[in-house]
């Protein structure tokens, strides 16, 4: 027979520590570069060669020796024969000698002896091309006229100027961006070690819940937490392997959670953990060892359950939509990020100023769903509507969760606070 256990009361920071304590990164996996975006880098990458790998031109123009152009001016132009044409990808057949120029394109290797590139805009072509010469070759009579001196190194990209061989390119634990992939591609890193995608199972509980497609009947609502949680999990790097709705039957809920623990690394239940007469997770948990009932002193999101049965992670989330969203950000997401090996666990945290007075209670951490506005002096945060845990619109409108720490009971307008950014305001009217 299922037994009812009394919940343990915890502060938010304490709960977070207990969740993160013992969450170790899962073993990494080797993937091709194209699959690495958004994953945690699980090795440090050093440059195997310099970037750029060779000295090359940053302009279309003429490779020259700056010494040859000393004193060049409109009045006393310098004219040099063009002895070779260098498209990107072609290496000069010989070094550039004194009083010679080579026509060179952006990205082509600079010939030995050259130390500056005069852009076409600052020069004049005399004779050629195309006058008797095949494409890519100078006309035998082609010359170029230069009307200003050049500094050594002008319009030249030195080998290793971007990154020297052996330099640290990317640090372990990094969240790989499209730009990181470009850097890795430039370095020839075709496959790399990244964090795995943890498998996640969702168990949504409630006799009143309907799938999206079904018409409402009296007393029923549609299950909004299941799609929310599935999307949050995917955004946080997980693969959702099952998402099942179960009626308020403790035995069935417990059975489904057990099945989830068999197929996934992380199991999350929704609802049924509070003190209601029909709360099946709370009641059914008596049958599952290694899971504790918690009352975390945070709002929204107090009653919940947590455990690490058989090395898996289990989160029993409260049922109210705002509570699901908040507990996910405050406790679940950091754990999922650590599982994957990310160095940073939270959403970007910024300093904001409260746009309105915000009341809280001592001994409780509040997460206020807030709309961000950038003013000239700072980011300002205003509550996104009434902070009612059952409402869906404030969460949809919110850009951030403003944190009112445990000892603080009131923020006056203009008071500073920290906020976790869920998404940045889009340009234009809200
Ligand atoms: P519970 O914790 O099961 O008592 O649920 C608390 C509140 O959240 C109730 O109003 C439920 O109807 C609501 N709720 C629970 N689960 C969901 C869900 N998956 N989608 C939308 N609302 C839910
Ligand atoms: Mg319920």
C-alpha cells in the first residue's frame, strides 16, 4: 500500500545545491561538425596550424615591394611591369623581384618578396588584360601605375594573425555557436567531442487534462504543460523519448514513472505532488525509492519531488504552468546543462531595475515573470501581468524571470535586481 511521506522544506539555494550535487556530466560523444551546434564542447581545441595558414592579400590589387613605391605621387607616378596574375588558390611561380608587380586577388598567397598590396582603386592598369593574354595571365605588355607610397604590410593578412598554431581556439564546456563551427572548420576540425543529448521522459498527470485536438468538455482544460516541457527540454539539449498523459491513478502514475526511468536519463512528472486528495505522484511515490518530496521555498513552484533513482534524474514538477516554467529554469535546466557538460548552467543573468514596486515574503525566493525594456540608463523590468501561477499569458509575454532573493521583502521602483533572460525583446511594439 502506498504511504504518504511528509515533504522536506528547503530554501531555493539549498535545493539547487542538492540537485546539482552529484549530477556529473554524462560521457561525451564524437560527432561531425555539422551536428555540433548548441552542444557542449567536451574537449579543448588548440589550433593545429596558424589562421590564416599563409600570408595573403586582403584586397584585389597589385602585390608590390613597398620600397619600390617610396616617393610615388600623382606628379611622379611609379610604373611597374605586371609579371604574373594570382587568383585565390594559385601560388606564384617565382618570387617578386625589385621593380615588378603581380596582379593579385583577395585571399591569394602573397608572393615571396612582396610586402604590400595596392588596391585596384589606387592604381591604374596600362595595357592588358585580355589584350592578347589568356585569362589569368598578364599581357606581356601589361604595366601598372602607382600614385602613392605603401606601408610595409598594407593590405596583407599575416599568417597566424587570427590565431597562432598551438593557441587555445575554444575551451571545453563551451556552448557551440554557428561562429564556433566556422572557427573549427577553419582549423580543419571535422569531428569533435560534444556532450550527449540526454533522453527525457515526461509524465503528465491529471484527470482534467485533454490533448490539444480534443474539444473542451465541462471541467476539463487542455494540457499546456506537456508541450511546454517538451519544448523546454528540446531547447535545453534533450531528446524527448516519451511524453505521456496519465489519469490521477497513483499506481498507473508510478508504473509510468518506472517505465520512464527504464528508457530515459531524466524523468519529469507534472502535477499531482501537492496535498490534494487525488495527487497521484505524491501518493504513488511511496512505491518508488530514492525519491524525496520537497517543499522548496520559491514562488512559483513550491511542492515538488526530486531524486536520483538508479542513477537517473527524477523531477516531480508542480502542475501550475508558471510553476513548471520556473522550476524548470531554476532547478531542472541547470542540471540538464551539467549532464551535458556545459560550463555555464543558467540563462544569461543581467542586472535590471524594477519598473514597479514588487512585494515578496521573507524566507522565499520569488521569480517574477517580467517584461524587459531597455532605457538609456539600464534594463528595466516590469511584472508581465498578475503573477498568478495558473495563468499562461504572463509567461508567454515575459522576457525574463526577475529574482527576489530570500531575505528581500520588497523592491521599490528603481531598485536593482538580477534577472534570468528567457528571450530578448523583439524590436518594435510589444
Ligand atoms: P496539481 O498540482 O496536479 O494539483 O495541479 C495544479 C494546477 O495545475 C491545477 O489547476 C491543474 O489543473 C493544473 N495543471 C496540472 N497539470 C497541468 C497541465 N499538464 N497543463 C495545464 N495545467 C495543468
Ligand atoms: Mg493534478
